[in-house]
C-alpha cells in the first residue's frame, strides 16, 4: 500500500508536472502566436501604408502630368489666339487704311479738309499748314492767313499744322492717327 501511495503521489506529481508543462507550453505558444499575429498585422499595416503612399504618389504624378498637359494646351491656345488676334487686327488696319485712301480720293474729302483745317487753325492759333502735293492741287479753299506748304511725306490724307516758328506741330494726318491706333492695339 505504501507503494501504491507513492505511486499515486508520483502519478499525481507526474500529472501536475504534465499539466504545468502543458500550461506553460500553451502560454508560450499563445504568446508566440500573438507576437506572430502582431508582426503580421504590423507588416500588413506597413504594406498597406506603403501601397497607399505609392498610389498617392502615382496619383500625384498623374495629376502633375495632367497639369502639365493643361498648361501646354493653354500655352498653345494663347499662342494661337495671339496669332489670330494679330492677323485679325492686321486685316482690320489694312481695311481701314484702304478706306482712308478711298476717302482721300473722294469728293467729300475736299469739304472735310477745308472744315478741319479751318477749325484746327482757329483753335490752335497755328498759321502754317503742310499738305500733300495732291491736296495742294485739289483746289482747297483755305483761310487767307494760313501759309500752305507742300510735303513729300505720304500721310494718306489729312494735314499737319505748325506754329509760325515751326517748333510746335499738330499732326492731323490719317497715317499718324492710324499709327496711333495701331500702337494703342499693340500692333505695328
């Protein structure tokens, strides 16, 4: 019986050691399993973050590429519109110049010139008027106090007024006014 008691105690001791070893082993396994899960979760989180960063970087690059395309297209359109504007402005000024030349050759031009020269001379007090040879020979009737001079410059039509000392001048020529308009529109 004594043997049995010792044997029972040994069995009990064996059973207790086995249970404790199993419990320690399970705890170690659980701890390692938790550590592995934590490592896996951390790795997955880092991988997701990296993927998201890469996707954001790719999206940013695509956005920048899109902006560059828009900027290039915008620049191209501005250049095209600038050329169109210049062509359109050039065409308008060519038509205006042609119309001014037609007007300078018309019957209405003589009356226009007589009235404009008279009004401008009265307002300015200037006494010298420069005209193209064509206008001098057209039979303009001008005030007697004006000195008429011919100029070789082709100024389409119109006239130039000078003071008696010829230091001050007012240019009423069609060409001068057309050139002022061209400059105002940035077109020379």
